C-alpha cells in the first residue's frame, strides 16, 4: 500500500512524498504535491500502474521507449558526449563528433529522437553542400557521426531501432578536394628550413626538433602515431 508523508511536518508548504513498491518489488520514493488529497490520487495512480506492470498489462520496456522518444534530444546528446569522453577517445574526436551531430540537430529543428529520420538528415546535409560547399568526404563524416549517435541510442535502449539504417554515403572518390601526394625533395627542404628557422615552438616541439621529425618521417614513411610508438633498443 502506498503511503504519503512529509519529511518536515513543520513546513506546511513543502510537498508530500510518496512511498510505494514498484513492479520489480523495489521500494520507490516520488515527490507529490503540497495538497494531501492530490498526492493521495497520485499515490493511487503509481500503485495501480505498478500492479498493471506486474501482471504484464503494461510493458515497462515499451513504456520507457515512449518516454525516451519524448525526451529532449539535447539530453540524449549530452549523455552520449559523456559516454564518448569516458572511453578511449581524444578530446578533439569527441568535440568534432558532437559538433557535427549538434549541427544536424539544430539545423534540422529536431527536438526529440522521434524527429530523426533519413530524409531529415539528408535535407540538412544537402543544404550544407549547397551553402557551405562541403565535399563528399565531409558529408560522410557527418553521416558517420549522427549514425554513431543513433547506434548508441539503440545500445542504451533509448530507442528500439536505428532510424538511419540504410542511409547512403557519397562516393568520396569522385569528389577529391585536396589530392594527396608525397613531397618532392625540394619541397621537403623548404619545409625543413622553414621549421628550423621559424624560432617558434609548436606543441612543445622546437623548430629544430620538428625539422628532424620531418626528415625522419620522409625517409622512413612512418606516420605520427607509428613514430610515437617507437622505443630505443638497448645496445648489446
């Protein structure tokens, strides 16, 4: 049987609290109203719903999904950002991923997860292609970001399915904005000289240090992460 009470009986304007046992047999405490009669009605409602859930007449899972669909999408995004930050992700990756998702959500006027669908996301991204001139590769990065958010929503049981399943990426090979190639020897020497004579530290690396890194990378073909993983070998 649900019960109502005040923690401090001297404070007449403080709301009543409700204690009841939920469908899992756990004791719950909920806030009521300052009016005892209204709080009694709410207590009866909570107790009746708990009984219906125990009998299988209300599906708690579907009920939670419905609640999540009406929750502001900004709350889900904040939780997703916290989740990314707690894993082995760089701060830059987290900021870039969240900024891309937020831009789609804000530009598309999406208020809840129910507003997320392929057509709405594609409309926003096509506007970015026309207005900002983003290329196919950047378009795909936006799709990847919002899709990872939707996938997380499914994994955390905030929605029953990913609304972006089947959303197509663009062919980045036909829209190459910045063709990549290796530096020729003359370009390498200009880069090395520029670093060596800059007199400026970049990310705590002096110009001479950067010049040596550039030469080492050019001669070995190793990338930054690969060079960072190298360790000195003790001489025998």
